[in-house]
């Protein structure tokens, strides 16, 4: 038992001597190479807590490791102590970056089966209008505004186009709610046959 202790002490002394001979970058590279598998596992495990990519978490852990190494905080520390410090840093990073948790990647797998995997982009329907539809809508609005509307109808139409409700339009224009409803019906009647299907 005592012989094992002496042997381990000699190994530790040799490692310390080697660390002093090597440059700080070489020592740090050896440390990172030794801890990389563990740091990657921690990053993989914790990425679901904050929806942050596992590679980002791994980089954060290595940057934290480098900062602590430069300050000399890792001298004479066990690897489990160092890994635990990285784990807590990742936890703090996730906690302080919670704002990002509502950002989803369309490439994020949501279902993995034997046949393949489904990503979020496969499930979500694209509801954006194509360019032709947007242009057509713009032409309709321009035609309505420039052909056959009274000034009051144009004012109501512009305000309807902004998305406010009828009572707010009446308030802005200083007219009654019933008058706004009638003006809206007039606009609809004038252009129903030309642009819209019944």
C-alpha cells in the first residue's frame, strides 16, 4: 500500500516537472484533449435545458477552461474538479441565455425513427405569400384607392388596411361607428364583382 502511494507520488512529481518544461499552450492542449470526451457528453446532455446547440456549449466550456487556466486556477486540481467547474459554467451560461430558448432551428430533429428523421421544417407549413400574390394584392389596393372612392371612403380604407378596428377608425375620423360600417360596405359593394369572388 505504501509502495503504491510512493509510486503515485513519483508519477505526480514527474507530471508536474513535465508541465513546467512544456509551454502553457501545450499543457492546455493536453488538458483539453484529456477532458474533451467528458465535456462533449456534458454539452450533449445539457443542451436540452436551454435549446442551445451542443457545439456552442462545448466551446463555452473550453473558453471557460482557458480563462481559468490562464488565471492559474487549475493548478493542482483534479480532473473531476475541473470538469465540475465546466459543468457549472455551462449551467450558468444556459441560465443567463434563457432569452434564446424560444428560438428554434428548422433543422432540429423532432422525430427519429428507423425510416429516417423528421425536422421541424418538414412539419411546418409555409404560410408566407409568394411574390406574385403580394404584387397582385398591391395592384388591387392601388386600383381601389385610385378609382371611384370618395375621400371619406379612402380614409376608411387606409385605416382598415392598417388593421385597426371599426370603433377606432370612427374615433380617428370623428364620425359614428355606424357611418364607418356603411362606408366599409360601400367599398365592398363597389369592388366585390371586380376583384373578389362571392
